[in-house]
C-alpha cells in the first residue's frame, strides 16, 4: 500500500508543480519499487527541474522495464540525451527506436543531426523525406542542409521542389531549389527565381548567403566578398590557431605529412590529379600518411595499390576529436585537407588541433571559412594580391599552377573519328564537357550569340541526365537555336574514351563563374584548346592558371565580349585553331602543367618553407615557392 500512496503523492506533487518534493518522494520509492511508471514519472520530474541528462537516464530505464510497451519511453530518452549533448546514447536509442518502430520526424532530426556533425553524409538518405514533410520549421531547415549535400538524387530533387512550393518566400528553400535547378540545367527556372537574390545583393542584403553551402555559392557567384559569407562549417575560438601552433611538438629528421580526404580511390577526379604526386614524394625526406575517411562502397571497385600513395590510416569510424588525436600521436608536422567544404568533407577535424602546420589544397577553390588553417595552396593566377582580404589563410604560391596532374594514370589520347560520336565532319565543333551545374543562363546566352555569329558550327555539350538534356534543348530552342545545332554527349563509361573524344572537337568553351578544373586539364591533355576569360574569384580563374602552365595564354580573354569575339574569330581562322592544337601536342610533355615530378618538388619545397617558419616560432605568412628551371626535353610518361 505504501507504493500506491507514495506514487500517488509524488504524482500529486508533480501535478501541483512541487517538483522538488516529487523528486524526493520518488527517490525514496525507488529504493524498493523500480517499475516503468515510477522511472517515467522521475523522468518527467527531472525535465521540469532542468536536469535533462538525468531525465534521459530515467526514461531509458522506464523503457527497459516496460519491455515491448516501452518504446515511447526509449524514444523520449533519445530526444533528451540529444538535448543534453549525450550524442552516443541518443544515437544508440534513436537507432533502436527506428529499427523497432516507424521513423518519426523528431527521431529523424536527432539521428540526421548527429550524422551531419560527424561527416556521415552517406547515412542521411533515410531521413530527408520525413524531415522535409514535417511541419516543424527546424526539421525542414535540416532537410535543406541534407538535401544540398547530394543534389544528384532525383528523389531529393522532388523534395527540394516540394519545399519551395510550400515556402515560396523562404530564402533557404529558394536557394535549395536553385541548387537542384542548376544540377539539371533548368535555366528557365534559374532565370525566373534568381533575380530576387540579385536584387537583395544589390540592396546590400547579404545575410541570406549564410543559408547556402560554400560550394554551391560558387556555382553562380563570382564575388569573393560574397563567397566568404556563404555558410561556414565551424566557428573558431579566439586564439585557437595560435594555441595550436604553440603546443609542444617533437620534430623529426623527416617531415611527416598527413593528407586528409574521402577521395582516396582511383576513380575519383582528385586522384586523377594528385595520385602521381603522392607516389613521387621523396621518402628519404618525407613520411607520407593518408588519413582516409573514404566511403567503403567507393573502395569496392578500387584496383590500384593505394599504399603507393602513402601509409593508409582508416579514420572513417573515428570522431573528429579521435582523428585529430591520432594525428598528434603520429607526430604529423603538416596536415593537408584535400576536401574543404564539399561533399563528405571532414575538414572540421582540423579544428581540434592536428598539427603545427595546417593547409588546404585542391578540393575547394576558395577560402575554407570557420576552419583552423594556416595556408591555402594556390598560384599567382587563382590567388592574386587582390584576393588577400577575403582569406584568413596565408597564400602559398606555387610557381606554375596550383593543380597537379598525373601523366601516368591518365591515358594518352588515341586516334578516333567524328563519326564515332555522331559529329558532322564538315562543321566547326564547339564543345563543353563541364558539369551541368556549371551552366548559367549568362554563359549559355553568350554561347547562343556565338552560334548565331558562326552559322556553320555546332555545339557538342555534356548533359548529366535526360532531365538536363531536355531542359537545355528547351532553353536553346527558346533562344532560337535549331535543335540540329546542339549535340549532346553523355558520361563516357571508359576514361580512355573520354580522353580520346576531346580531340575531335575544334574549341572548348569554358564556363563561368565556375570554370572547368579537372575538366579543363582533361580537355588540354586530350588535345582540345580551351577558351576562357579572366575570372573574379578562385573558381573562375582556374582555366587561366592551367592554360598559362601549358603555354597557351592567348586563350585567356579579358572579358565576356572578348570571349565571344575570340570564339567567332577562331571559327573564321581554322589555321589558328590548328596551331593551338599543335602547341598542345608540343607542350604536353614539356611544359609544367602535366609534369608531376616538377610539381612534387615545388610542393615539397612549400612544406619545407612552412615547417621552417613553424620551427622558428614564426607565424604563418604568404610564401612564393621559387621555380625550378623549365625542362628542355620531354619528361617520361612511364613509371620508374
């Protein structure tokens, strides 16, 4: 009878708001009675007293005691653990609830938030739909963050459109809708819905930029001042970088270099660029470790011996803090993040103090805001003096170009014919193999002008999907360009074929404000001249860097008008185009662009310069790596 009376008394105290007395009664009662309803009331009481962590434990015990009927108690425990910051327990209980019951928006919010924080983007797909359809605005905003990580999924695109229809005046959903519109080349939608953003920027309103991912902001915005206001992944504490640099560190005879990425598999574009450079590191002077958080699925088809790149340390299942601790335990002197704020990044690991020197390179063409970095690796083209105010990182200028290339892993182009690709043999062929997301209405409008001024030409253009192809056909049609003048190219299943087909076009037309990066170097390697224009931020200056490194500065035009006029002039002067193709053939194995060994030596010098400053206790500063003498004979394209 004492149990009934005591529980009743505790319940009455709770109902009357006397939570302290209710807690005292329950604590006494639990000495003899430990059942589900007592633990559940204890949980409710502790919540009222602001003790969420303890309340979560009480609800978890209530769930255990109730057995099959205790699912709601366990669910409540997961939510409270999350609010209290106990992520591991929230994840454990949330997953258990998800497996045993249907997924609800609150549990989806907990699980997705934890996975996003831990960089587990590949685990997010089960949660996006239920969050996007929730009436809770915080849930839908999280869905926005999740959806923008992978705009290639058609189901995700449908959800993005649905969110925009539900909230047409909400800027976050407009930004998300435009991300998916760019992915499928819906230039009509972009033309209709982007002007509102332009008007806000013209009025000086920039706060909305923080809602958009850094990488997606670059697809349409070439203004460096605006780029750095796109949503950062982390926040640095005052003095955080200085404290990291001042921490005790044991230097060794060799420089210990750690590369951090999720792209350590042979099919990824990054490895087609840097793979040979990693192989060529001087092992007598450098100890190379790859901290790999590559998705296991991407490694299933990998056939390359990754140990040739460096010692592999798998960190996919470690927390950010654990990865940083592992780097410190390994004595890493220089850590280089190869991702920046792009898909599957874990650049926030660097915010936990990994090494005395921390750098970013190759993965993201801009400043990685909110990340503890000393340096960004670039060159005088992509990172000119005028860019310094928009970077917290110091510049490392490599002497030729910031982009490495692998002349061993990338096949030499083999002879092919236009007939193999359905191209007319008697027309001038303009080409663009850039991703559909890089196509803006402004760029395509200029292409339409070029086609109007060059009547005996066609445009051979990449389309990533049937939806993209249909949207582009419609846009060109509305611009008065006949369908027969637009020829679509899909993704090639074989990399050799992709390289081969470049040479059958006459001239590649670059995109802006996001240039071809790997695409431009592939086109040049394949023998195709690329026409570009001077850019206004890193992403829009890459082709200029690559063309100069191959000895083709004439293909960098001053502005949009010069770009259009030069394309028309080259159409009218096929001998000049042939001359550019011959220059590519002559310079391919002579100039710096594809010289991985030369690049590696310059990169190693950059590491040595940064380490020497750190050893002397000097703060990071802008550095220019001196150039080695240029080659007078072609470099070999076979591995030693």
